[in-house]
C-alpha cells in the first residue's frame, strides 16, 4: 500500500513537472472517451425517441390499407371490415375515409387531410385533446358538421387552439364547427393525426367525397391475449375474403407499428455501435500517445531507476510506479472526457432535436476503458524500466 501511495505521489509530481506534455497526453484519451460517450448517448436517445413514437401509435394495433405495391390492388370494403371484426383475436376496428382539402379560417388557410371516421378512433389511436372535446356518438350518428383539428393544422393556420374552438372553418368549401383541437400526438408519418382534420364520416359523404367512397384504412385493435397472433389472423381472413390463392401476393397492406419499431430500433442500435466503434479508434491513438510518453519517461528517469534499485527497490516496485503513472494520466483523461462527452451529447442532441440518453453503464464503461488503456499502454514501458540493471542505469547519461 505504501508503495502504491508513493507511486501515486510521484505520478502527480511528474504531471506538474511537465504540464504541456501531460496535457497533450491526457487530451488523446479525453477526445476518445468524449466521442464515445457523446455518440452513444445521442444514438441511445434517438433509439428511445423512435421507440416512443411507435409505441404512442399503439403496440396492440395494426393498420390495413390498400396495397401500394401490388399491381392488382383491391379497394377495402365494408365487407372486408365485417370479416376482420370476426377474425380471431380482434377486439375492435374503426375505419376512415380520407381526402385532401383546404382548411380556411377567415383569411387564413392551410392544406390538410380530412379524415372521416367514428369516435372509436380515440381509444384505438390513443388520441388526447388539447382544447375542446372529440365529437360524440350522437354527432356521428346524426352526421353533424363538426370538426377536430390536428396539432399541426393549428400551427399551419397560425392560431391558438383556444381561439379556434367554437369557430367555423371551411373544409373544401363546406362549413364545419370546430369543437376540439388534438394535443400533439407524434407517432409515425403514415398515421399521425397531427396533420388531420377529423370529422364524422357521414358529414362528408356526398360533399367532400362520394356517397359510397372506398375505405382509406382500417385500424384494428387486438385482444390482450392475442397480441402475437391477431395480425396473422387478419391477413388470413382478408386473403380468404379477396379469394387469393397461395401463389398470389396480398392486394392489401398490413402495417404493424411494433414490427417497424423493432426493425428501426435494431438499425439505430447497430448504427450507434458502429459510430462508437469508429470513435473508439481515437482511444487507440490516445493509448499509443501514453505509451510513447512512458517510454520517454523511462529514458529520462533511468538514473533515478538505478538509484532506487541500488537502495532496495524491487522490480515489482518499479513496475508499479510506471503503471500508476500511466493509469493516472489515462484516468484523468477518462474523467475529463466523460464530462466533455456529457456536454457534447447535450449540445449535439440540441442541434439534432434529440434528447440524449445516459446510463450508469456508459459512465462505468468509460472509466473502465480509460484505466484499461492506461494499463495496456504503460505495461511495456513499466516492464522495460524494471528490466534495467542497476549498474547500467547508474552509468546512463
């Protein structure tokens, strides 16, 4: 213990004796650790952001749409809806009919998707209100011209949600009373309600769309006990409903947010690991820098090593001294690099609109890696110093 404490004292004394060399050596480790910590935190934050956006869409739901890839795309019908409702594991469904139109509020206007549906969309899509209320079953049954505006629609119009509730907007030239504004939903691009104006389906028939429009999409929610099976059951049901043989491809498309979230999360994790591996190359450079400095230190302190050996220091004492030197340099670089990495993660996350995510694993790993780099880089020079013969070391000029 005494040998270790004395080696520690000598290490800090050596740092103060050559401040510029010490700073440049520490900088190599600092940059490597900072880069790994910052990139890992930003990558992990991005991964969690993607997962939360998909999870907000609903991990117990799928979306059925006409296929955009099949040459024999078939329109979705109410018969398809009835068949899906009978499929094993299905809890409830809701369908929408979408069209694009201009939303006009006085002299203000914006383009939006007008989505005709029923109140069941609230529970399936986990919609939340910012102001006002969603239309009721009473309004839907009587085809009342009421509308709920999405978060982005309000922003595009340049008005506040509180100011627009109760006013009349023109949807494609048809007057609707705004009864509510959705809070920001997020979600994924193909399903986000932020860009939609949601109205009772019956209120747009014969005006914004035809009296017998094609269904744009069917949202399907699973029974809790059938999360792993209901998607396949819906696909099988629709294939039978459309009379498709085993050799024919689907003429519809099933979008499973959970599967997409898993794939995107896996890709994001791979990219994060790749970026961290690339950043770790600078740690190798930092380790080489420490090894070079330690070799120079061995030469500079050859006579000192000879004196210490002559008065009784063992090879183990010499190895300990130089290993402690290397580990102290590396650990200081690791601690400073950790701080720089945390700051860099917040700065980079702010620029990329990503909230960085940290874990104790990153902190412990950063410090452990810095110590390991110090040990590996200092081991060779330490062994070289311990191998010097005292008589030869004392005569060294």
